DNA sequence: CTGAAAGCGCTTACAG
DNA sequence: CTGAAAGCGCTTACAG
C-alpha cells in the first residue's frame, strides 16, 4: 500500500504538504493540492487510520455497548435493528464508524476498550443493569450517550422517549373509549421506561379522577410470558379491569393471549394498549393499539449529541433528547 | 494515560521487555514478568491499540458489512440480532472487535475502509445486491466470510443454511399430511436462499412423483406484502393448491392473511409451511409450521471461519459451512 | 533472558 | 504556502 512518503515523493513535495492536503486543504496552494489529490487517486493512496489515531488521539470511531448478555441471558431489544440503522447512518455521515464493544473480551471491561482504542465517544443501549464499567466511563469525561436511561457525567447525556406522556395518552384514549376500570402491566421498576410509563399511567388516572387501585398494577418483564402471567393475575381480580395499558408490545401480545384463553374478547371485554409499536403490532389480529416510539430517532439523536460533544470538547453536554411518542389506534381498543 | 515507556521506567526494564511481557510472556524471566504485570495493573497501563496496529498491521478488528441500505431502502434481515450476538460473542472470545462499516462514509467504499483500518477480516451479510466493492474485497485476499451468499476469493468462504434440504423437508411434510397440490411462494431468484429453496421444492416434487405445474410457483420478495400478493395469485388458479411452501416466514404470514381474506381456512383448506422460524412464527395463531434456521450458528460459524483464516495466512479457506435446518411443526399444517 | 535502535505512517508546531 | 524534524506508543529483528 502506498504511504504518504511515497505519495509525497511522486508529487515532489514534503509529507507535511500531503498531510495538509487531506487535513487542512485550504492552506495549500490550489495547484499543488490538485496535483496531490490526482496522483493520490491514481496510485490509490489511502491514509492509514492507525497512524492518524496515534498522532492525533482521535480514532473516528464510536463504541457501542450493547448486550451484556452473559449477565442477562436472552435479553433483547425490541427494535435494535432500527436503532443500529439510525446510528450507523447518522454517524457515518459525519465520518465515524461504530465499534461494537465486546463484553467478554480480554480487555476486561468497556472503559478499558475505550481507552485502548482512543474511542471518540460511546453509546450505551440500556439493558437494565448497573454496570460499574459504564458508570466509570460516563464519569471519565469521554462523550457518552445512553439510550433509554439517564446518566450523569461531565460529557454524558441520554435519549429517551416521552414515556410518561405516551402512557398518559394511552390511558386517556382508553378513557375516551368509555373504559373506567383501567389496569396496567408495568415494566421492571428498575428501568427508566418501566418506571416512567407507570408514573404516566398514574398521572392519567389522577387527571381523569379515576381511583388508583392497588391490584391494578401488575409488574411484567417486557417479555411475552411476563405479560401473559401478569394479565392472568389481573383477570382473577374481583373487579376485573375492562382495559389495560401494557408498557410494552410483547407483553401486550402475551396479555391478549391470556384474555383470549380466559374466554374473553379483545377489545369487547378487555381493551388493550401497548407501547413500542414493534413490527408485530400491526401484524397480529386484531391489530394492537399502541404508543409508537420514534425508533430511528434514537439513533439519529444519539449520533447528533455525540458529535456535538466530540466537536466541542469545551461545551456542556447537550440536554437529554426526549423523543415524542404517537398513539397508533388499531383493533384492540 | 501511562505509556509503555513509563511502565518500563517504573519497573527498571526496557520497553522491549515490557512489550514481551504482553506479547510473548513465556520468553521473559518469571520474576520480571510478574513485576511488570503487577505494576501495570497498579498504574493502570493499557497497551495502545493504534500503536500496536501501526507496528504489526493487525488491528484485531473485523469489519461487518451490512445494509447497503441507500440502495435497497428498508431492507431488513429477519434475524439480524441473533446473528450479531453470535458473531460478537464468538469473535470477542478470540480477541476481536466488530467494526460496523458505514456505507455512506467519506471513504467511499468498504474495501477502502478495510485497508485504512488494517482490518483483519470482514463478514458480509447479504442484501441481495452485487456490490463491486465487495467483490474487490473478496478478490483482494483479505479473509472474508459471507452470510447467505457464496463468494469466491483466495481467502473467502461463506456460511449458508441447507436451504434445499429444508425446502425438501417442508414439501415432504406437506405430502405426509396428505396434500398433493403443493405450490410454493419463492424468494427472489437472485438471492441464494431464494434460488436454493425453490430448487429444493422442485426436487421434492420430483422425488414424490408430483407434477411440477408452472402456475404453482409464485415469486415473492421475502416481505409480508409480497407473500400476500403471491398467495392471491395462487388462490385464483383453477386448480387451487391445498398446500404452499413459502420461502420465508414473513411472506408466509402474508400468505396466511390472503387465505383468510379469501374466506378459506388454514390449515384445513390450505396448509402453509414457512422458512426461518422467526420469533413471530410461534406467536401467530395458529402457530406457523416452518423450517428453522440455526440463527446463532451463522455468527459462530462465520467467526470460526474468519479466525481460522486470520490465524493461518497460508491455509486454504475453510469449506463453506452449511447449517442444518429443522422442521418445526405447529398449527398451519 | 534483555536492551538499544529502527521502524510502523501519520500530524503539527516551528521556521522560513 | 512549504519543509525539516520531533513525536505519537508500540514491536521486532539484531546483538549480546
């Protein structure tokens, strides 16, 4: 592979000049610039990234921490693919690559990988665990953006859906459909989406003057089986709910199954609203009414926040992005 | 950050010795080795990857080419997440990170990124397009493994499901259920899975002595809407099929919808077998009988092939991995 | 078993 | 606008 030295030789200039052509083009004479560019294209010169990183401490790579799955086996994100597309696209438009950080590597932990590779920033996808390496990272001053979970750090911010708002909209919708005995199947309280959606549910009840009955809150785990089990508990109540706001679509589908198995009908006997708007929501019969998240928005917002921090090391971290949600009404309400 | 020089100073040895401790430990005196390791841990020394890569030309990173989605908008993999988990885990166990290669970056194309970053290998996830940059890459001698698509190159191999075998099993299963008018909804002929599953279907018909009727082959696009449209065409045939092998689960779900909309029943009037065994297959009602692919197997097989090529630059590429499939019988047959 | 030295391919003050 | 030189943090023959 041609090196900068070789290119410089062929152009009859110094390596410094070649370097400037690529990094600071406006400072070099237009003619020599053109000459360098042309012969670079001709001989197939490509700057070596390791050498650049070594010299500048900028790797043009952003780490992605996802799935500490040795700890939470089977953990899945409901729309990881959409997030990755959004992230990758937005990042690459700005010249950054995404490095998927391994969890079980010999480097020990994520913060080590970040230092070893001179990563310019990192994005976490929350898996609901408290990873000390992640907290160290956020505290270390490396630009960090966390998805679905607040973080604090000198250069850390997060992007999250308007979970409470979405939950409120769901409950108001149910109320508008004439339902008054509205229960909820919540996500795990240790996750921000779980906690915030539950808070939104409660706020909506208060706004609507509906009583907050203890038994009407069943906690699930965001998975189908959890939703199924939670719904069964709800159906055994003396005052059976006539509607349920479920904090995740997978759980909602499990819940619907439980309703059907009990010989009841959705939405006639029990109306159901989910959260997420996963692909499946439109495919089940009847279609699932749900609170749609801006899936691609996670990636683009994260990339924008990251790049802002990287570009201006002195700036305060951007405020958290709160992505609006949209109620999508289908057949279950 | 502590550098090797600083660590060497603190240990009273040369940087060469420190380097050996990390790269060739058996060659250094046990006592000095221990000393180096201990003080490295104490002062938090971490070897800088860019410097290592610059010196050795090994980056310990593998590129992932996925989603040239500016060209095929909306393209999705039915089980990308499972593949990524398998890949990442297997690779990281061997000390490699995964770099997601951007498509729209300033580097132009994938083969450039590979050279710039000294990537040790690359894995492609087929999107059904012919990317010249990918062909160049495979031809260049960089270790390559392609998923779901044959490639040729001095150090290239691929991993693919036993598509024909799976298709045959599906048709034989339908035949065993007493069906004799068995149609198929095929994937795009330009993709290997599309072509091979169709070939398997035809082979099975021949084995069973069933006629191969022209109208019984409808081509879809692997997506729901395509399966729906294809099924409608099949239902309009004079000799309506009583069974259909659909080359992908999403299409199968679309096909089932078309059957239902036509006032017919699955499986009574038309039995359906899909391919993939996506999560959804177990969730629809009735459950979709389908040919399951070894989803995690893609990642682990790819990682193994890649590492084998990386570890032995002189070796011939490993033969293609053909992953066995499994028929999962549920309610649609 | 260990050290001195060259080299990997860039960038960036510093002079001019 | 351009060049000479130092430096980024490692690895690896080559001697000893």
